[in-house]
């Protein structure tokens, strides 16, 4: 799967969460920090990770969680685990 497709899926989901949390959609960029720039809380981050695992059929170990801080980093991590699964 292409990295751009993964980023698009993550971005769409983050925008849904942003609407629910009353976060400005303009803050949702590939490099923006989920916590510092977008203002997502830990529960929202777990929801993002669980949704990505389900959507892409991968299992992301907890040890990766601290590194998944933006759409870009999340997409690269998902792509890594898709490749490992193949």
C-alpha cells in the first residue's frame, strides 16, 4: 500500500476526531504533533492506533507508541508493519 494512501486514511480519521473534540482542522497536517499541535489526548491517540490497526490489518507493538507523534510518523509505522506482514 502506498504511503500517501495510508496518510490520507489517517488524516481523514484525525479530522473526524478533531471535529468531535472541537479542534481546528487547519492544525491537522502531516508533520503536526498529535498532542502539542492538534491537542489530541491520550484516549484519542489510542483510538487512532486501534483504528489504524483494524483498518490496515496490522498489530503495532506498544513499544512503538511513543514514536507515533504525527500523521507522517504514524503512516510510516503502519507501512512498516504492512510490509512485515506481507
